[in-house]
DNA sequence: ACAAAAGTGTTAGTTCTACACCCATGA
DNA sequence: TCATGGGTGTAGAACTAACACTTTTGT
C-alpha cells in the first residue's frame, strides 16, 4: 500500500466519521457465529500483516438505535438481513482501547495520528449473530484489513484488544440461548437430520450428548417438523429430515 | 430555587463535565433494589415538581472502567461499597434521550439550554444492585431532584424516559439471577428465618411458594448456615436462624 | 392440652440418564 | 443376512409438587 494514500483515506474516514454524525467513544462489535464442517466458527478480520485478528465492528449514528447500528453494520459487512442479533455484553474497560500490537504496527508504518485516533477511549456494545457461512461475503474495503478468517472457536488465533474475552462471553451466551429460548436457525441448512442437529449442539456446548435422549429432548420442544427421509445409499435406516417450525413473532 | 443561580450551577456542571473528562453520549443508570416490609422496592428520584421520577445515574470518566463508573456512582449516591453490581442492559434507542415532560418543565422555567443539553443523544449502560434500604442515605445535591422514593416495583409512579422498561428488565434479570447463581445477600438482614427468605422470594417473583418445598430447595443449595433459633415469645415452634455461607470469590 | 407455626415425611407425578432393543437400509 | 446407524422402549435415579404428619412453643 502507498502510505500517503492510506493517510489520505484515513483523514477522509475520520472526517466522514464526524460528517456522518457518529457517536464518539462508542462502537458495536459483532461476534458472527457460523457452523461449518462440524465446527463452530467466528468471523475474524486480519489486521495488516501483524498476524493478529479482530472482530468486525462499526460505529453508531447519532440518529439510529444502537440495535439498528448493529443490524446496519451486519448488513454492510455481510449483506445479510433478518438475522437473529442479540446484545450480550458491554466491553467498557478503560484500558481496552489501546493494544500495543496496533500501536506498534501503525508507528512502524508512520501513522502516528491514526494510531492515537484508533487508541481513543472506546466502549463497545457487543452483539452476537448466527449466520450461514456460505451466504456471507465479507466486505474487505476497510483500512488495514488484509483478509478474513472463519476461526474455530476452540482454536482461536491471537486477537487484538479484549476480543478473546468478548468471544468467550458470546459463546456462553449462545449456549444459554440455545438451551432455552432460541433455535439453531441460520446455523443449519434445512433440511437436516437429527444427527446433524446433535453435532451442532456438540460443537456449541463442546461436549457429547447421548443420542437417544438428545432426540427425545429436541422432539419434545415441538420446534421440528419432519419433511421426509434421507436416503444416502448407506447401509442403514434412513434418518428423518427436519425443518424448524415457523415460530410466531414474540 | 433561583433560576439564575440554577443556571450558573448548570453551566458549571456542564463545564465540569468536560473538565473532568467525561465520556460523551454515555451514561450509567443503576436500578437499586431493596427489600423492606415484605416489598421489593427500587430507588427513584423525583424530577422537580413534575410528579415524574427517574432512576439514579451518572457519567463515565475517560480514564475509568464502565463498571468502575457504576460502582463510583453507587458510592457517591449511597455511600455503599462492596455491593453486588451487574450490568444487565443497554438502553440505546435513538429516541430515548428526549422526554416531553422534561423538555416542557425546563422550558417553563426558562432553561432552554439545559433542556437541549439534557436531550442530547444518550446511551445508558444499566446496572442493578441489591442494597439495604436502611443503610442508604441518598444524596440529593443534584439539580432538579426534589426528593427520593423507595417505590414498590409492583406499583411504580410515572417515570421519565424509558426508565419503566429498564426497571422491568432489571426485575427479570434479578429473578433469573436469584434462581441460579446469586443469593439474597444485601437484601436481608442476617440472621433471618426461612420464612423471611421465602417472603423475599415471593416479593421478587411475585408469586407464592409452597412452604415445605421452598425450605427443602433452599437447604439443598448448601448456601445457608443455621446459627441458632429465634424465640419471639410466640406460641409456636421457634424457627431456625440462618446466615449466608461465605462464598469463595469466583 | 391447645393453637399456631416450623420442621420433616410421604406419595404420586414428571423428568433425566443410561442402555437395551428393534427397524430400515444397501451391500 | 449382516453390519450400520436410526428410532423407540424401559428401568432406575433424581427432581417436583402437593399435602399430611410431627415437633416445639407460649398461653
């Protein structure tokens, strides 16, 4: 990259920030969970060539709800809409806004101003969302972001700021959510088998469930509809295929 | 009150706000629960002579954690320390910062500037705390606050902004907390009887529990220590007195 | 000895857990 | 007809909820 050009871009972004009337000191971060090849993943963005990653995030406009800002941010980033979003945590530590890796990286490249700007005190309101990895095309037109990664939650790369903590909190919230109110919508391709659903739960809870009891528990919830059987040409009983029943808006 | 003097105070407060380096657009609000005479109460502050009340709240310094700000705020307001505090909600609607009652009141009194200042976009991070009403001496040296009130949660007066919603969310969080992790520390004077504890639960959950089963459930949790019996001079078996067992910091 | 409230017991119903058993399928 | 994975059944444990019984207390 051309440093001068980048600098200009940054100045422009900084100006945009005020022109667009964004709330200062505040941002949203979203932990985007996906489920792929029997693993629970989160979307991360790579920061320059540092080897460190960060969560996607954005700012809040002065005239929009914080929830709206999270939805808009998600849409801008992934083009997805009507996604389940939940506010689960506020990252508000005074020290969280500065990360030596970021400071060092920007200093090396001659971006002192950007560095101090990026290190301003920032409180982040954190959301979690469940998405289908295949339907997501992350937007990478963001300064210093070199690529994206769907990272296995059990094996996260080094993360900037307090993003590791945020992901841990997101996971424990996801677990209690799946246990009680919400479903695995958006994480599984319909139709799916009971075995598929169980593997998803095992990835989320990071433990095994007893097959027969898991099945009974799920069926008793009255959220699954059988829509046929799956003949894979394998030498065993064909499993039922399921969809999630339409849930009335609550 | 002398309007001119109040105006000066406000200007001063406004300046203080910047001098003290407070985060803009952000505040904390605390829902202070107490339990008194078999009722669950919340601390409210009366706004002028409007007949409307509001939750106590404050701002966040640039160099302090959001959690610290909530603790400091609580201490400044009630002189209480080492209180269980939990962040349970972010009030982030764009429209929430303006309340016609507040605007009207200030306009009538000739405080247009204050009105617009108070109506600036504000996102509030909401905490709940459990306190002993008798140990709390609310600080009333705050502009426009005429008095305070411990209001029964089942019978709230009219509240400003979205504070009614915030209290509802706080209550449902308190319920799930008492159900699972935390105890009734700070809400009951030790020692207490099982009947006292049950009445507290009934005030919080707003429903009756079966006496014998409630007792068994509580005893099974292994959180209560018997410390004697209570002889009240009444013609029945003296109930055991309990304290909460010391819990190891987690 | 009585009433009142506290403490404990009992019973039936439900839910959980592990595991056994049968069923459908393609080789 | 066999191995494999899927679906259902079942016995025992654990937990609930309602209510009965016993104990303690001051009158």
